[in-house]
C-alpha cells in the first residue's frame, strides 16, 4: 500500500525592497521515510512583510540527492504564487503552496532529499535550502528485458535485478522467488555486486512466478514483480489423422493435422517393427502441410503400423503416436463365372461402421471416392462382384469420424481428408483375351476303367472337365479351379458303361472336345 507523508516548512519570513530576510526552520533530527513508489505531499509556506508594493514572490522547488542536484520530471516543479492550476499544485493560502509527488521513483537507496526554495524580488534574490527532510528506500526489481525467462531446459532460465540502481553499497535487499505461494529461490543481498547479476532459477515447470524485493533497512518497503517463465516441452499429443493410398504416387500417405505454436521443428514417420520403430521418412514442420509419404513399402504389400514422432526446436523428441494401419485390397478374378472376389485387411487406428466399395474407369482418387457401388458392415472383409466391367479400377474405403484438415492447401486432391482409401485393384480382362486349349488327349484310348485327360492351355484360367455320353448327357463333371499356363493331366476314376463318349475341356470362354471309347 502506498504511504503519504506531509511535510510543512513554516516560519519563513522576509522583507521587501532590496533585501530578503529568511528565518530558518529548525533541523529535523530524523528525516521522514518513504518507500519507492509511494506518494509524498509537500507543503511550503512563507510569510512576507505586510503590503509589499512592488515584489513578486516565486517559489522554485528542487530535489537534491546526496550527490548532486537532480532535475528529473516531475521532480522539478515551479510553484508560482497567484498562478494556480499546475498539475498536482494546490495554493492553500496567500503564503502557502502544496504539491503531491505521485509514485516517487528514485533509483537509489536511502535517498536524502533537500528542499531548495528560491525567493525572488525585482531587486534581490536570496536562496534558502533546508536540511535533508525525506528518506526514500529503493526497491530494485527484476529486469525483464535482461532476464532469460524462456529456454529449452530449466537451467537456461536466469533472472537479473535491475542494473539502473546504484551499486555503491546503498541498496541492500533480500529477494525471494515464489510460485503458487511457495518459495523456490531466496537471495540475501548483503553484497552490492549482486545487483546486475543473473541468478539461475532452475524452475521445474512453466508457470507464473512472483519476484519479491524487501529493503533490509526498512522491512515495510516491499515490491512484487509478476512474470511468466516458459520452459519448452515437446508436444506429446500429435497424432496421425489417416493413412490413405495415392494412386498417382502409388504410395501410402500418412496425414496428420499439425498443431501450431508448440515449437515443432520436424516430424518423422515410423514403421512399427517392435521395441525400436524404424524411421522411414522425415519432413520439416514449417514447409510441409502435414503429409508424409512412405517411400519404402511397395503398393501391393501391407505396410507395418505407422506412427508419428515429432522433434521440437530444442531437440526434444516426443513419444511415438498411436498406430494406424491402412487396408490392403486383394482381388481374385473368376473368368469362368465372370466375377471378382475381393478381400481386404481392416483399418487400424480409427472407429468406423462400414466399408465402401468404389469403382472407376479412371485411375484417380477423386473419381474413385465419388463412385461408391456398394457398402458392407465393418465386420465383413470380403465382397463378390458379378459382371465386372473390363478396364475398371476398384478400391475399398472407410469414412473418418471427422475430416483431417491440412494447415496449407496444396491441390484439391490432397485435402481435407474425409476417408481412407485402400490400394487399387485393376480388372484388365476383356472379351478379346481368350484362353486357348491347344492340345487334348485321352490315355489310354479306348479305355476299360480309369483314364487320364491331358490338356494344354496358354493362359491362366479356371478349367472344367466334362464326360458326355452318346445321348448328349453329362455323366461326369469336375471343376479344377484356376490353372496356370502349360500342360496338365487329370485322372478320372469312373465306372462307365461301354460306348462312345466325348471328353470336353473348358478354359475361360473356350473349350476343346475329343472322342473316346469305353470297352470291357
């Protein structure tokens, strides 16, 4: 709380004309005291001779330290009688003037102030100075401009006491640093050299602190400076938003929504290989919008779970983020039935309720995302598509709980991200691409019991063998499934009546027939 001190200098008298006589006020044995920053009320009074005809009296008040006259605004005030209205000046009566010095601020301890009163007349001037009448105790606080209040480590934080205060031994104070009303640092300043020094604070956390100065000569003079300390800590909540496939790059892309103003310098993409995840890419935080490409894993392979790890500008490294793993799509074409059988791995990292199947004749993620042909429950990871269109591209996706926004826009295809797209499955088969059965034979021919069917195909295809009697009825049939190009032999164990039979081998949309005879 600020203190107010009233000083009254009375009994000053003088004569008119050529000489001014001044009666000196008795010395004050103990000067009044004030703390730096308090308000001081000064009252000056003089008694002239009665009815001076031609004298103009002016009072000029100056403060004087122990060392030199000081003119620091608002220390120097001219108090002109009969001209009231100056700031902080109140003319009490004919011979008295009062001024209030607000927030008195001297950068020196135990400041001894002298009052200099100059009384002027047209013919003569006499100067009268009082003895020291006020003592001001300085309270040097923290110099925030010279202190180090931000740093990478706790030991980087240093505070510095204001160097503008006198260092000749006048200032003696105690200093205390508090956080949440608990003392974290105490300094007993018995050494004047302490002023201007930097003190390591060794604070253990970013917080608001209070620096308390107490004058040792007057314990009632206390000053509090509040300031914030910021120790950089690596951000631990950076997470992957989604992993998706880029058809143009033919690579997996990891998208994360960057968190600004947390001191991040770079982000690393990790592949979860066990106790020590493998770094597979690294990007700058400032120049990258939030996209990290896996340049290692081939498009047709299921990648290891991905994690993001950031490094801040102090070199602190975060813990790896929670893992994300995309869907890998596989497609099996059954040309005989003209169907595609899809299967895929589930997405790991976000919650979802459905899988969506996409189809497009253009290899582009925008067209694929727009063309949804069906959906299945999140519990299903297979789908059978009848009558697929030749020259089509297929993918499966999930929809994110909320979009992932990039911090800077690149192309329209890059964001915002609302879903994860799997790798692409292409259906290339056309009607022109026929499978040829180049050779077909039966051994032995004629046969008595079992016999072997030998055939040669030039393309991979599902193969079916049928045994047809002379009436045109199929008496035996077997589906061999997908067969690779080349020569194949298949033995038939069947008790058939004697007679003429046709052996039909079908591959894709083509077939070949051979005659054989059963004898007993």
